[in-house]
């Protein structure tokens, strides 16, 4: 699992999270995004540009693209 550089948390620090006990990791993020997309079956998905210079934005875009494949 990864640890947040800003909060130090290794999993979501709030109870309202979809899976509050799920450790931060790329595999878990992709899995949750995939589950959400399968459950909601959107006709359009808007996401950050994977080549954005902000690391959080580019990571969110890349993981969203991975979840869509």
C-alpha cells in the first residue's frame, strides 16, 4: 500500500469513503474505479488529462483510462 504524502494515511481517513478500510494502492484504485463504472454504466466519462503536470491529476486520469479498458 501507498501512504499519502499530505495526510500520512494509508487508507481513506473518512467514514464516507466507498471502501474506508481499503489500503491505498494502484490495484485497489483501479478496481474501485472499474466497479463504479460497471455499476453506473455511464455514457460519458470526464477525466483529468493523463499528461497534466500535476501528479495527482495525471494519476487520476491514467487510472481512469485503465479502468475503462
